[in-house]
């Protein structure tokens, strides 16, 4: 693990492989190891930059809500530290929100965009209220109270499957304060429909066949906004297809990245 400090907060990341750079931003409530299967399969052809987003994995939590713009600025600081002008930027779920925020912050740094099991709309009032309730639940009752109810929605095979146990383990390792800060930060994210409509670069939109959190309609909405975007549905997966069906996800990702090389 390598480290970059942003505003005094140490943030950890992996820099693995060779080829043009691919920045991958993980889902809530996981860490960068969620992309281990992508790195293992494809790092002979691409250079993967995989941070633990602040508050997750080995990265420290900052003050206040973990806003998506802050995650984007963290990622840009990492690219700056590595003297990388532009990268393919990809994210799953919350990582997709951060990828969109990075596109808004500095579109010239985005060589291509990968949006997996995420959405381009902001939360409505009910959604924001639900996130605040989840934040308070984490702080009052602990991480497990949130994660145990979440995993069945994330993994189609269920929490007792190998991938379900993996996701549960990653989630249970997150401090309650990080859970709360991320929920409050996601509630503050901007609507990005206008951003995608202006984006002229290559884009890959991926969604798990059984994703009920951000279902196919959300993926189609994003793909329809970007001219020439690819839309891929991963069979047998819910909200985390890169972990639940890594071979299918890797095939789709590799095809997209190869088209940019």
C-alpha cells in the first residue's frame, strides 16, 4: 500500500500493473480490495490505481460528511502525486458517484468513464432522510446493524455465499463514524444528468442483472445520456458484479479498455 496525504489525512492506495492508467473507486461500505479480481486478471495490460476511499480500508476519515467532491479531490491528488495527466476513471455504486464528481472537477483528467451499478440522479428528500436514518443507526447501534441488512441487497447469491461472506467481512471492518460520514456525503451529491449529457468521451455503463439498489433503468438512463456509451448487463449478479461475477465483469471491462488503448 502506498500513501498520499490530502489536507493532512493519509490516504492509502494500490498502484499495480503496466499500461495506461485505470483508476477504480470502490463501493460503500468496502475498500480497494473489492477490485482484487480485476487487478489480478488485467494488470498485465493496464496500470490499476485503487485507493481506499477516506474512512474505508486503511485510509483515515476526515471531518464532516464524506462528500463525493472530496473523494474526487483525493483521487486527483493521488494522480498528481504520480504525475498522471489522465486516466480511465471507474467506480462502483458510491465509487460511481465519486467518478462523476471527478468528471465535474476536472474533465480533462478523464480518458474514459466506467460507471457500474450507480446512478446519475441526486437523492430526493425521502432518500436523504433514509441516509440520515442509516447514519444515526450506525452511530447508535454500530456498523453491524447496518451492514447485516445491506449485504443481502448487494449480493444475489446471498450473505452466506463466499462472495457474500467476503462483502460482509469488508463491511464489518468499517468504523461506524465512516458509515455515517459516507451516508451523509452521498446524500449531498449533485445531480449529474447535465454532466453526462455534456461528456464527449468514451463510456461504459455496467449493471448487475439482479441489482435492485440501482437497477437496469438507472443504467439505461446514464447510457442514454452519453452518445456512444456501451451498456452491459452482468448475469447472475446484483449490486457488486465485479465481485460476484468477476470473469464476466472483467471481460466487459477488458473489451472497453482495449478499445481505448
